[in-house]
C-alpha cells in the first residue's frame, strides 16, 4: 500500500514508519522543513521524504496523487508549557483540517489521527470512549476540536481517532517522568518527585505503533479508540520499576514537589474497544520496555564515544 505519514520523525511517527517499511509498504514521510530529526528515518528505497510545514499540509496532494491511507501525527507543542499556547494549538487544529483535505484529494480510504488523553480532562473513574470530555488545556481543547471537525469532514472515508495515553521509549521527550528518572538515576544521589500516588497507564512505543498500523488492514467503525496498555498502576510503582532496572541506591523523596495547577490527574483508560476492533494487546510490560530503553541508550552512548 501507499501510505502518507505526517510527523514522521516524531516520537511515535518514526517507529510507525519503520514498521510500515518492514511490512513492505510504500511510505511518504512528511516532515517539517530542515527537521533536526531527519536522521531518525531509515534509508530505504520505499521511503520518500517530503519537507512541508504544518500550515501548508494541503499541498501534500501536489506531490502524491494517490494514497491508500493518511496517518496524521504532526502536532506542534505537545509538551508543557506549549500546551497552554492557544495560538499554537489553534494552528495545529487548522493543520489537521488541511491534512484531511489533502487526504480527500489523494482519494485515501483511511485517515488515522492522533488524539490525546488530554481531551478527557480530569477524570476519577475508568475512562472509555463514551466519557464526557472536559479538556483543561488549549492542547486538549484543540485536539477535541480537531476530532469533531474531522469526523464531519470525513465524507465516507474511514476515520480513526486514537486517543493516545502515556507512551514511552526511544525518542521520548527528555522531560517526561520516565526519561528524567533514567537520567537522574545515573547522575544524582537524591531525586525529588511528587507523591506519585495517582493511577497512570504507560504504553511502550513499539506497541503503540503496532496498534496504529493494525487499523490499516482492519475494517473497523469510524470513531474514537483509546490507545493504552490497559494496565493502570500508581505512578510510584513505575518509578520503583525504573529504580530496580537501574539498580539505583539513592533516595527518592516522594511528595517533595507539589502537583502543578491541574492537580493530581489520574487516568485509568479502558481499552476494550480497541482490543475488540483490531485484536490488539500490548505485548511489552513496563519492566521489559524500560530494559529495552536502557539497552538502547547504552548502545547509543557506545556509538557516540
């Protein structure tokens, strides 16, 4: 199949592109002009790189006259403090609108968009796709806005909106809890954290990419699909798994840092819908994923030495 992927050098995007190429698909990878992350993409005869900015997304159709599927992962400002930048998040919304217009021009049968747990806002109970959304940030609000608009614009195209929860792995943002713990446990004798008492769900990036790819060959109902491991635990349990994997002997001071303005946000996602729709389950436990990430970092350090 011929597939177009925006945000192709992003954290999840690069793993998705690799899997697509491995399965023998022809891939057009759309990246921002002069992207510093171009090195992440493999050299492959079935891969074509297109440098197109988010606000020019509709022009993709000028380069590709037909594609079977369009995976739209491009979204600027996914981390704090940019999640609160209303103008930037509104630009992302219009980028998503331009993307589905391009998908129609290329006669795509499938459009897969990347939503976020941030669309739900602060929830107490287990969250399924029918939950009422009350996003707290401009990021979450524009993700929800994009989903609702794209559904109206799908016009018979299969449209899958994956609400992605916390993903970790190679190329993760350095400021996330997982990446900062791995870094600090190498360098510090004491680590200060919040109470880490809230329930959380972590999914290994390779498993996330596998789930996205399965929609390519599965006829499913258009709509929202939670994408998570389905194994929510207190955040402290994940930190302790990292401590064990790193053999960290220092002190971890839980509660030393107060929660931010949003408070302690706990999300326990239901993944029953995606499990039934595409026959998918996460294969990598958190302990396994952390060990893989540690090994990747060690190999990268050796190559850089």
